[in-house]
C-alpha cells in the first residue's frame, strides 16, 4: 500500500518539475514561450505581435525577499477594457540581471 502511494507521489512530482524554459521573440510575428519538463513533455504559449503592448519587469514583494519576473502587457480589446499581464519564466525565476 505504501509503495503505491510513493509511486503516485513520485509520478506527480516528476510531471510538475521543469527542465528548461525558452523564450523565442520574432519581431513582427510574436513571442513564443516553451517549458520543457523532465518527462519530455513541452508546454508552449504563443502571443501574436499585434496583441503585445509592452514587455515589463514587475516586482513581487514577499515577507523575506523581492522577486522580479518578466511579463507581457497585452493590448485591451474593444470588448474588454482591462489590460492583461502574461507572466513569463515563472518556473525558473531568473535574477534581475538576467531579465534586463
């Protein structure tokens, strides 16, 4: 019984651990963010260039530290007035020097 629980927990852990994150920017076409997991699975997001307003580096303040991350600010549509932030590199949390 305990062995089955251990195997299930190891499977869940391996499915959520990432191996690498890649950001591909093609001017005029868009931005593609790809996350590769240890299991060989890839998760890809593509944002067309026409919907990108800006790329920003906001900061998040926790109890012990300040964490910077990169995000894409999307243009607002006619139907919704809210601008949207799409975070990038949420698995690796690179340092500020690497983002700038």
